[in-house]
């Protein structure tokens, strides 16, 4: 058992009868895997092997009864990667989906629009790839794309939860860290404008140790469980029709397109290899 007050039984009860979609990069893939671990009946953390993304062994690394509907990796241009995973349980009546996104607004995100209505909750987070894989040194394109994305799903705004995570811990990515910190206030305002649930995890995650992978960007199994704890609480409040926008965190216990091309420009920091670890 983990010391975080989140169990498989509680997770199943909250998500029973729900369809959940998680959209984003490898950090969001880790969120998907941790929630899947709980839904599968495990009162434990992910193992490092379960958290790791191995593009060469996906047929052998299906986890927690999942199906991989689509997996396409492009080693020469990872922003072209495609990945759709799902776990559907008739016994416990839940559906959990994951869709990879290298950018908050591109062709893949546009293609998702027609499918979003069926979900009870959409967890989406995108920033690191948007900034590090494209020539967006000031974040202007990113913020414009965020506004466009949310304006296109405005009818679903009460279903969207956006976890705001701390910038990278890596000293190799000082430029990226600074830019992420500078953009967080603008991101929060945009989320508020479109009525999305803004789940600020900055203080919560910074108060815990052993939450970051050695690369300083990704999260450890412990870090992902802290994220899951707050996401599950947010979804619980959402399903009870409570207003959870900017809800204070409970402490855990013991259609125009801006630069929609999928081809990346020069990385702001070449050392950010988001797709390599998880």
C-alpha cells in the first residue's frame, strides 16, 4: 500500500459508469497508467518497468487489460507519433482512454473534436512538447493554440480538467523551466476564461520528495500517485456537480489553426527527450 489515501476500491467507485479520456504527452501517459493500475484492482504504485514506455515491445507490454488501438512512432520526427490506448471493464463499468498529443492544437487534436462529447471527463495537459519541440521561444504560439483549442470545445468546458504541474527540475533545461514558469499565470487565466477546471499542483508536488525521474522532467511512480490522488478528487467533485474550478487542494494523508503544422522547428532545448522515458 502507498501512504497516499487513494485505493483501488475508491477509484473504481468514483469512476464507475464513467468514460474518461486523458490527452497529452508522456507525462499524461503516466497519469493514464497510474489510474489504470488502480482501476485494475492494485493498491500499489506502478513499477518503473510499467511506467517506462518501450516502443519496441508494446505487444508484450500491454498493461492492466488495455488495448492499443493505434501506435505509430517516427524516430526522425517524434511529433508525428500517434498513440491511442484504452481499458474497458464491463465487470466494474468504467472506460479509460489515452490519446497522445505532441501539441495542444494540431491535426490530431482537431480529429479528436468529434469524439469528445461521449466522455464524462477529459483530462488534458500540454506544454513541454509545445515549447521544446517547436520554435516557440516566448510561448506566444502555444498560448494562441491553447485559446483556439478551448474555444473549439467550449461546449465541453465543464468536463475538462487541466492539471498544472511544476516546471522541470532539470538544470539542463533552465530556459524551458523559466518559460514554463512565466506562462503559468497566462495559462490559468485562459483556463478560467473557458470555464475549465484548473488543478494547480505546483505547491503540492513541490512539497514532496522522490517525485521526479532523474531526467528532472518525468515523474516517478510516487509522483504519479500524488497527481492521481488530486485528479480523482477533482473528478469526484465534478461528477457530484460541485464547482471544482480552482478548488483548493486537500492535503494527501499517511476553428482556425495557429501554426498547425506537425513538423517541428528547432527545439528550445535539445536535451528534452520527453518520449524516451515513459
